[in-house]
């Protein structure tokens, strides 16, 4: 049972890391777009 829980946690944390990375990429891209519009 412990192994299954560990796998589930890894999947959840992996997805969270993926989302955080995507948000970070967007945060870096948005300021550049705002500057290019000015």
C-alpha cells in the first residue's frame, strides 16, 4: 500500500511541477509582450 501512495504522490507532485513550470514560462513571456506593444 505504501508504494501505491508514493506513486500517487509522485504523479501529483510531477503534475504540479509541470504546472508551475508552465506558469513561470508564461510569466516570463508576458512582460516581453507588454514591452513590445509599448
